[in-house]
C-alpha cells in the first residue's frame, strides 16, 4: 500500500486527486496539507463524509516524509518550488500537479508566468509526467511534473504527427475549457452572471501553456494557441490545424497509441465530444484531412480535472510504483 500526501488538498486539483485516491486499491491518503489546518477534510468537503477521517495539517517536510511514500502538490504557479526544495531532501517521491517544473527554459517560464525559478536545479532533475511519452523515465523519477490540462489535450494528439508539419507555418490551436479550469479562486469574470450563456477567449498570444506545448512537440514548431472558457463545469475540447509537408496517413501514425490504456483514436471523420470523456482519464482524438486547404484538422477531448490533472497524476503514481496503469482509473466517461 502506497502512502500518499496531498499539499493543497482543498483546491480543485487536490480534491479531485483525493477523490480518485479513495477508490484506489493500492494507495491510501495519509496526509493532507492546507492553510485551514486543524479542520477535518471531510467537514470542509462534505462529499468525503464517511469516506475519509483525516485532519488537515500545516506544512512540515520531515513530518510529511515520515507519513508518506509520495507527495502530490496542487498549488498555484510559484508556490510549489520552495516547498519541493524542502521535500526533495527527504526520502519521498514528489509529484507536482502545478506548473513550477514543467518548463525547462527559465527564460520562457519567467516571460509567461512573470516569476523566477528559485531552484532551477530541481527543474533540471524533474521528469515531465505525460505517461505515454515518458513512461520509462517516470519509473525512476524522484520529482515528476504532471502536465497542464490544455497541454495534455494538445500534445497527445499532436506529437505523433508533428514531425510531418511544416515548420514555417504556425500550428493553430483553439481550446475550450470548463470554468473549473480556472481553479478554486474567485474572480469577477467567472461569476455566474458573467459566464452563464457566454463564451470568451482570453490570454490570446501569451497564454502560459504555450511554451510547455512548444517544448513538448520538439521546439521547432510555433503554435498559435487561443484558449476559451465556456459555461460548463469540466472538460476541454481542442481543435488543432496543421499543414503537413507531404501527404500522410494520420491513422497510421496514431497506431503508436494502440496499446495506450487512456488514449482512444477514432476513425477518420469521427470526432470526440466532452460528453464521452467527462469524469474519466481518457483522451479521445478524431481527425480529418481537408483536401481543399491541404490541412489536417484534429479534435481532442479530455476531462480537465481527471484526464487533465488528477487522473494523469494517478497514472504517474501507478507507473512509478509498479501498479497496472489503469489501477483506480478504470471507468468510462459519465454521460449524461
């Protein structure tokens, strides 16, 4: 039984991870850290009543390490790195659900996040936690940087094809996310009267996930990434348009995912919907070749809280500790 700690237990990423841990037969939550220390977790999140009996704690790296084999952090940008620097000295595996270790280039991180790396050596030692592409490295990792939800919805469908994309033409990516992607914090733009029956684009041309995407598709291709937020609770639907340099068969290239437990490639001309992946760890991918424009159009769908954050974290845990990858994750999307 793997003993698991969660720092940032009340945030959307943290609470979703805990929800999945409750059903995991080989993992047990032994430590939950939040600023509301001293309170029972199940009292602050009533959906956990009769499922957990655990009190929130303050951050103390030595105490946490004694209780845990692996510690997840679900914190805002810039908050994980100083805590990980202390935990890294202890005998514990660390998995960060935040953004502090995903981008290897400190200049790009500073530009897009308006923050500085305080421990760049930890970034160098981290492993990007996109399981289908980094499985072997995750098996021995001490520090795993679990990817962001938008990047997962982009990198999984794009990486098998990107070598065929024309590097002179930016890859155009439009993503629509549910409001939960903004996290637990309150801002006026996400109040019900502002979001209901609305759809808005934001951070056009400077979204913080842009360098993460470009890094993980090889660094040669620029992406024009435009995120949108819709009045739905969870889910991401991403549309990618790329110009290949020659005629290719995407179905053949996508065969690399034939044995992946959580990537489902649809037949040409069939396209995914959020309905079919909601509350699951699946990434569904559909595509078509547009003869008129010469472009390949790809559509992907994930649940931003499971397939985009917590589920990928659990999958990383399974790989790292030698469990079957679908342990605790073997359930379909929730529809309706």
